[in-house]
C-alpha cells in the first residue's frame, strides 16, 4: 500500500521534522503542494496533509492545494484515507481548532479522515520574537516520538506496509 505526505514547512522546519517522523513508519514520501501530483494522491491509500499554524489556520498553500483537488465519490476509493497534522506555538483548543477546517475540506473531497495530530513547536510570531520565541526546543524527542506513534497506529489500522 502507498502513503504520501503533503507538507508545508516554512518558518523553522518544525513541521518537516514532524512529517519525517511520520514518514518513517509509513514508508511515505514527503512532497510540497507544488510537487504533489494529484494522480499520485488519488492512487495512494493514505495521504497526510500538514503545515505550521499561521494566524490560527493551516498554511494557505496547503488549504489552497486541497481546495483545488478534484472531488471524488467515496465509493470510487473506499480505502482512501487521509490525516491532518500541524505544529503550532499554541495548543489546539476547541475555541481555536486549526485542523478542523482542513478535515472538513478533505471530507468534502471524498477522503475518510483517519485522525489528526498536533504538537507544539518554536513560534517566533511578532510578540514571541521579542523574547526569543515560544517553545524554543520543540518539537522535542517526545513530540517526534508521539508523531511516529500516531503514524504507526494509522499504519497498523490501515495495514500499510513499506
């Protein structure tokens, strides 16, 4: 089975580190939205979509890419699953659910979303920059181990092999 991760990591490489941790157990390739081939994604059994959080939302390059994907009826690929992941200076909360918007978009495109993952990461947005950033040493080894464990659960649930 095939897995692909579409990742936007622009500030400090945090989200790419999380994507790398997830890609290992999935045997997945990592591509940017500009490199992603919609036909390859359509043929994949599991597709991850992730970015850092900017002003309470995932990066526009990622959401614009998903909006541009063709919709497909679920019965065409009943095994097509997706997951969403993010790195953020602040935690995801019910008041500020930064992954929910992309989950809904993916479901509207015909994906079955198998789960979401978020971890804290270095954030140097305006006020945090003045003090050297928030979460300076994150994602740390525990965060990356949690990302790997999340991917392993997805793999085991979907029987994705290398």
